[in-house]
């Protein structure tokens, strides 16, 4: 099974070669021209296992399957996206302690011990009817 050099044990940088149609991960080990099957200690969506991506791989003995233990990044500071889209079929809930922001198909609910609304400009309250207290 081992297409890579049998003396390679330890941790190494490797390159993602491809993800097969059935989900088997293949990597290129150092000094190897042939892709070898590997497993990973974490999951990513299939589209994120990009060919050429650099990963950290651990091989415990000469006959073991290489284990991808992490991704290697050139830059550790992620950029802030211009737009963040979160979608769900039933509801989205964001919570901290007892406070909750809940969105479902029928309404948006904000539950908190105190709610503060501040606007630099006009603060509008709109609805077919509005109930205050």
C-alpha cells in the first residue's frame, strides 16, 4: 500500500492531490510523485479539499495510513467578508447566556434582560400595528 518512502515516519507537510468521488482523500507525500490514500482528524466540505492545499500529515509507522492533522496557512489573519450569509430551513438562534436572537419562518424574536436601541439618525418602528408596553 505504501507508495511513499517507507522511512517517512513523523509529521510532514503534504499536498492534497484529490478527493475521490466516494470521499477518499489522496495526498502527495514529500518526495513522492504518486498520490497515496489518507485519513483526516477533521472534516471539511468536499469542495474545501482543494488540490494543492498544504496540510500537516502524521505517519506513525512505515505501514500506517497517513493522517492529515491540520491545514497549513500562509496567512493566519482571516479577512472580514463583505457579506456573511447564514441560512437554515427552520430557524437560526444566536445566544449568549440567557439572551437570544431567534429567527424562524414567521418572526424574529429578541429575548434579553435589557434591550438597547441606538441610532445615529432616525430610529423607525414600523409594522401593521405596533404595541409598546
